[in-house]
C-alpha cells in the first residue's frame, strides 16, 4: 500500500506540473474558489487508478463528491490543493491523499510537485519527508514561533472574525503566514517549519493526510476551544503541542 500511495501522489504531481502555466479552463465554484481543468484531470486520474487497484473503495474527492462502496477502504483526496495559487502561477500547491481503513486514518501523503517534497505518514510508523523522519518543532513560546493560518472564501462576518484572530496572533507571534494551501500548512507543522496553524471551515480533503502527518510527527490538534477533532470537523488548531494552549488563548474572541 505504501508504494502504491506514494506513486499515486507522484504521478498526480506530474499531471499538475504539466498543467502549470498551461491552464485551458477555469470555473468559479459557488463560495468555494476556483477549479481548473488540471484539478479535474488530476482527480480523474486518482479515482481511476484507485478503483483499478482497489475496486471496492469508497472515495471522497473535492470535485466529485463522495462515492460510497466498501467500508474497509476510504480514500479522501484533494487533487490540487491551492488551486488559486496554481492558477496565478504562485508555486505553492499540492496533491493530498488520506486513506482510512475501517474508519481510522492509516496512511497520508502530501506532495508538492514543483519542489519535489513528498510527505508521508503511516499510523504507528512515523512521518517522513522524502523518506527521512520528521518531527514537529521544539519552539516553546508563541513569541518565537512562525505560525500559519487560512481564510474562507466567504466574505462575511466569519472573515471579519478570522482577520481579528490573525491580528491578535500577529501581535504576539514571531510571524504569521497565509499561503493558501491547508494540506501544505499541516505538512509544514509536521516537519517543524511552522510551530502552529489554525483555520476555520476546512473540509476532509484539506485535512486527512496532514492530520496523520502531524499526529505521527508528535504534534497536537484540537478545535478553537481545545476540544477533540476528527477530519470531518470544521475548525482546527494544530501545533507542536508546546505552544498549543497559548495559540488557543490568543485566537479567542
């Protein structure tokens, strides 16, 4: 399974790279950003390849929705996380694939194809970047931390609240980044580049692979008030564990 998942991500990354700077179609999804022909090609490839190998799989995909089959294997895929970045030539996007086995996350891969960084995790076996073990950062205070966040596409009161949270954290933390690809933000926490991350309104395909990466790298994740979350939750605070409570306290409104 490990080799299959890694190759799946790498091959999807080739499709993404071939389309980088060569987009032929862009559509605007209602209150959910953009989708390009490259998103669709990547997702079609992923679904076909998965079903050819594991024909009774269930699949949740960003563009196609949910396909319910076996309860044994469920694939949660984002064929191109960071589509707006991709469409504008900003080189920060990825493919994200999480795999549940009987309802529990077992595998996760996040692949940034331009810089060829392959993040992989398997439950109880650790997290890796290009086959080298990774761990969350050892930064102990928010004042020394580089953290990240993301904003919803909705231009409503929720955006105002998130901007207020951004301001509150920026006043304390070393710096806050908003790069626009949640799966990659999770991966950056897992490998210690970011000490923390928070975002409202995420979907399972944004979260599944990164969730396992952070867990296997020794990190912590909750909702905005410190309660337990799953990949089907909406609000996430993710960290190295050491700054977690301070980050939660800082984003309170």
